[in-house]
């Protein structure tokens, strides 16, 4: 399927770590990237063209008995996206698993099976894997806030106990993706990069064209979440673009104090676990950890 001299690079987009922004930049820049010798496969957010294979990955409900069907679906999307370029960039925002599991303290338990499905569809090992990771405390809070924009949610405090005692973690996910994809080199970014910087990590030494940067989504504020949740509780629905207008309006207003989050010993435990896991990841074969952890966590 792939030319013998082609290089396959995978961006395993993790939730709340800028994957959507990066994929939007790829979509806006797909023609200049193609001219530079880069083929793309990605979900194609914002109406952009791309290989839509995110929904084809195996989930627990399938029990992996029909893995061949998943491989065929992923392979079909890859085949429609690859046109013979020397570099094939795959960006999948759900590669490790669905975000919903985080609410119940399940930290991407199907990462290995999903990686193995992509590896089988590719028919060869991956040359480079790049992933952005986020401290556990901010990842869990951000996941809840994202869900709170889409549906009526219980208070964050109801989910916090399961999150504080979550199973798995970044160590297990990185190992599962590395081994499942048979990735020859893995880069883990401890700070959220700009799209151009992320592209440089995916294609080191390649003079990539400048990406067209999409409009950034307005900040998700406490007051915006409160209004959105009130709307859901009253049985309301949002017209297209209405939520974004609410977010943009409240981002310009005086802010309520942030109530959802961890504090005290739970916060210290989660941050300590993240630091320890990054240290373990840095010792893994074929894995580089990039980024200054302390400023990254302070910025969160």
C-alpha cells in the first residue's frame, strides 16, 4: 500500500491537549502540505477533507471479536488519503480511546487494541509517534468541562472520587501505543505546542510550510458553563453557533471563581503521580520526553 521509501508518522492526539486545533490547521493547510510532499489522514474537523477513521476503532462493547472489520474500515480510510507522498501524516484525536472513560476513572484502557488495529491496517511499523500529555488534575477537570458544554452534567465533585482513584495512566498509554504501533521513535510533549511546533516534532528536519492557523475557541469560563447547564436543565437545545457565541460573550465578562477542580492532598497526589509517570516514560526504550514540566504545570 505504501511506497517503500515513505515515512509514516502518527500524531496520537490526546483530549484537551490541542488536537482539535492542530487538525483544523492541517485541514486549512492540506493543499500546501500536499504540494510539499505530505499526505494526510485525519478526521477532517471543520469540514476539511481527511480520512475519517476515528469511528472505526474497536471499543469494549465489540470485545474485539470483529477486529478484522475495524482493520478493514481503518485501512479503507488510509488508502483513500494516501497518494504516494514520501511522508504520510496520520492525526487521530481518539487514538488512545474515548474521553468519556475519564469521567469514571478509566484511563484509556483500550489504547493497545486501538493501536494494534491501526498497525494492522498500515501493514508496517510506524516510523514516528508524537503525543502531547497533560497533568492528570487539569486533564480530568477539562474533560468534565468539555462534557458540560454538550449535555446536562452532575457537579464535578460527583466525578472527582473516581478520577482521584483512576486506573492506568500515561505510562501505560505510551507503552501501549508504542508497542501496538511498533513505533521506531516516540516523542512525548509535556507542554502543549503550537500547531507549527507540533508539526516540526512529527516531521523533524523537514522544511514544512507554515500552517494556516484556525480561529481559537473562546475560553470555557465558569459563568458560561453555568448558563449552558441551566439551559440544559430547562430542556433547551442550542442552535448552530449559539454555544460559541455564549462562550465568546462570557470570556469578555468578569469571571466567577473556578469551583470545579482538585485541591489539597488530592491535587498533590495527582500532580505527584504525573511527575513520577513522566519520569518512568523518559526511561522507556525509544521514547523522548520534551518540555519543561514545572512551568507547564504552573501554566495549567
